[in-house]
């Protein structure tokens, strides 16, 4: 095995893994297709492994390729973190900071916070990753994470923002047409919006809500943004963050004593970044902005 393998080969490897073809990887990476093909051939020769087999639908990853994938992705995250750190050197707050948050927080809460951050620090660039999956701060997939659970890793610097409560909500238009449920049993006579597939968070929430499950939902989607849009459109009753519902357009809280799910909210980053001006400025701005959101400011 060749003792040193250029990062570009792994970069092309990840591109083919993600797109399933040389042409797709070339478009993704902005290089020529023959270049990607040479990279894959060189990597297979260096490793002594077959990484892809051809099929009617494109290139299929072998078991060896799937086993290498998390290591190549870790390399990619480290390379990106190195570039962000290097870009942050110099006077003042400058460079790139990568922030990850859930879809709802990223779309509904963060835009004005990030806009104000950019106005204050015009040399700062922000990469916003919206996902309900946990981005790994230890692997430097992101610099700062907004999480709805306390981080447990000792290497993280974390600030607790407070509790965001989830509850049942509906639009005034829906309630005008169908009335308000008087208890959880009444939900069976309403259009209820909820999840499609079971996740660890959903399973944990349902443990505290006996009698509520997938069969109750007439409108099902795993997208939190789609659920919120359906509630706002008057399509039915669904779960929404209480601070968000209080904003315009207003939504009506239903059965707060019967259904209230608290989400402990945190902002976290790797302890090695606490001395970074770019990360400190973004961390403080996010913490203060989210605190205002939780308080309803």
C-alpha cells in the first residue's frame, strides 16, 4: 500500500459515493470526468481494493468502500475545519464559521440573528447547515451547534439557553371551521398533523403521551417545516414550538395542560475554538438571539 495518498483521491471517492457515477461526481466537484476516473483508479491501486462495481444504474460501492466512507468523511470534515481556521487568522472577526441547527430553528429563528451578526462583522462568513441529525462537533463537521439536548462530551463548551416548549396548535381559521378539542380524546375527530416514520426523539416523546401515535395522524410528514406550514395553512392541528406560535401569523395553543413537551436548548462548540474570534462572536450572538427567542422578546 502506498504510504501517502493524496486527499484529492479521497475527495473524488466521496463524490462517486454520493452521486453514484463518475459524471455526477465530476459535476459535484467541478472537475473533468476523466479526472475523477483517474482518481478512483489510483486510489484502488494504492489501497489494493475494488471500491466500485458497474451496474445498469451506475457505480455501486463495494463493502470495502462503505467501510472506508466514515474515515473519508472525517478527513473531509478535518480539511474543511482547517480551511475555516486558517481563514480566521488576522485582525478582528473574520473568516468562516459553520453553524448547524434544526430546520425550524434555522428557517424561523436564525435569519435575523445571522443578519445582525453579518452587519456587525462584515468580514465574517457563515455556513448554515440545516438538519435534524446531530452534526459531530468533535469531528469538526460544524464549529457551532444548536442542540435540543444537553451535550455530553467533555471537550465541548456549551451554554444552556433555556427550555422551548412544544404544544398542540392550530390556526384560527381551522378552529372556526371545526371547533376546539376539549381533551386529547377529541383529537380523533380532528385532522391531526404528525410524523410519518418513528425516530428516537418521537419514540421518547410518545412514551410521555399514551394514546397518541401514528394512526391518529391524518396528515403525515417527517419534515418539521412541512408540519408547520400545514398548521399555518389551517390544514389541521399539530405540534409547534410555543415561542414560534406566538409570532405573526399567530397560532392558537390547544390543551396546554394535557400536552407540553419541553426541549432543553443549548449552544455548543469545541473547546479548542473558544479562543477563535470568529467562533466566539458567532457563539455569543447565537446565544443572545436564542435567549430572546425563548423569552418571547
